[in-house]
C-alpha cells in the first residue's frame, strides 16, 4: 500500500511486533500495533494517520457515514429514517473497530467480516430488524463503492430472512375504555391526549403537538400534514372529521383561548399545552407516563420472545391508530376512506383517496364508539321530546352492527354480551 515519504513508518521490535513511528511538528510519536503481521500493521498505521490528514487517499471507515450523508447519490428520505440508518451504521462500525482493527477503510471490509457480523446480529433480532439492517448496510456500501475503491459490496448476496416481526396489536373496546378511564384519573391533559389518539388515529407526535391552526371547529375537521411525511415531496394533508365527543372536549379550550387572545395575552399555538411542552423538552417523560397509564389499565405492553434480546412491544399509544382503523373498518366504512384519513398511502393511493368527500370521512370517525360517560360529554339534544325515538333507532343500528361483528368472528360471545348490555342500558 503506497504512502508518501515522511508520513510515518513501522519499526519491528525484538518481540516481532510492529510499532508506529510518526513525526509531527518536531515531536516523535510512537504507538504499538500489538501485531506481528506487517499487512495488518500497515492498515493500523494508515488508520492512525487518517485523522492527521496523512497516509493513503482512501475512504476511512470513521468518515464513511459523513460521506454517505452528503453524497448526491443518496436517496432523499425523512430525517427520522436517516437517523435510524445512522444508528445501524454506527453499530456496525463499532463492531468492526472492536473485532477487526485492521479494517480501517471501507475498502478493507470483506464479505467474510460482514457474514461474521450478521451471524451474531441475527441471533438477537427479529427477521424484520435483521432485514432492515442488511439493506441499510448494503445501501451505504453501494452508495460509496466508487468513492472508496470498493472491489465488491460485502453485503451483496446476503439472503434476507422471513419477516417474523410482531406488530403492535389493536385494542379491544373494553381495553380502550380502561385506558380512557386511567388517563382521566391521571389528569385532564392525559385524558385529552388519549382522546385525541382514539378519535383521530394520529401518531403520538402529531397528537402531542397538535396546533390550533390545524383545528377548524366551524367545519368540524382537523387538517394537517403528519410529521412522518412532512419532509417528503409527496406529503399531503390528511383531513380528519372531529368526533362529537372530541369536539365537546375541544370547544371549551378554544373558547378559553379566544378570551386570552382578546385580552392581548400571549397564547401557545398548541391544543394540549402541557403535553406539547413536555414532548418538546423531555419526550421520554411522555413515554414514561403513558406506560404507567397502560399499566393502570391492565394492558400488557411488551412480552418476552424466544431468541430476542429485548422484549417485544405488542401494545402502545400507536395501538390506538390500529384501533381507529379497526373500529372504522368493522363498522362498514370503506377501507379506502379509512386509509385516506390515517394517511396510509403510496403515491398511487394518494391520488386515489384525494377526492374523498368530507361526508364520507365524517362517517368513518363517527363510527368510533363513545367512551367514558358519553351522555355527559355529548351536546344536549335540541328537542328532548324526540330524543327517546332517536336513541332507540341508534341502539337498533348499534345492535345490528354488533351482531355482524359477532357473525364475522371479530368479537367473542362474551364481548358481544357485554357491549349489548351497555347499549340497552343507554336507552
């Protein structure tokens, strides 16, 4: 491996090991390589010289991620996705540094080293995590291959595993009721956060940082571009009709905020101010309290899975998003309408769902069952004399819907009986 004169040298000691000798600013530096193999010692020397701007003009492994980030050949992805890829790369780079000190450049990494790394990685991770890991590392090497003088991509030809991941499950109606009750006991801000998740299907970050500019109480809709797709060129607003129960919770907050504005006070742009402030300054506290709320609701969030180092999360705040879709779809709302609300779409889906009417979207949201004393939360009827008839018709529709869910095997006989009794008690 060629190196300019005066940039450093190797000296073989009596023990047979090589020592690095470098002269910088009139000072002599030395460092033992602890190896008797000259090729390995040469690689360690180049690695030692790289931070000093000396040595061979190759791509050091320590600088690979920076070059990947600024590469014009890299795909344009969201910041969160890029951060996840960075974490994957750094884990691999640390492993190489610890297990193969001689591999100081990207071009030094061999298929054998890649196979060794993946063999230990796959023993503690799901198939989905393993596959994402392989694809990320393969992409980095492919993007930087020409720049680093890479002869072959060490991750090309690696076979992916079957996807054995366990996704977050939806919650049952009884579990949602318990979660709502536990959140209410925790405090009004947590009650509002859980309600927002239940009745909008938004992700946790969007629920925590929901702004009043996204809420139109006159039209009774929430319209925003989800944070997950905000940085994408294809990102578009999702339109979510406001459920009557959520509207009853938001209306007093909006009225109080309007009073502060008229008084000339400075007001927060966020709907749930305490939650937004906590999320922006200490996100971990949100997760910590939500875990306590799930525990109080007697909902298991994670389980041990054989062959995995960490527990597998099966329920979380994101489960409310799954539940939103499930409740709406099981109520007979067309799936394209539900997907339009939650923003599950490819480019083709976006074009297909873009023209859904607000009436169709509203029927999807109003299909979500009312929770936690809905009679007290709902607006009082305009005509008390007609209310019994209206309640009777609603109960009849709900009972028919319940029978359909039971016939399809979606709910058990016990769940059917419990919900049926609740409907009859509401009459």
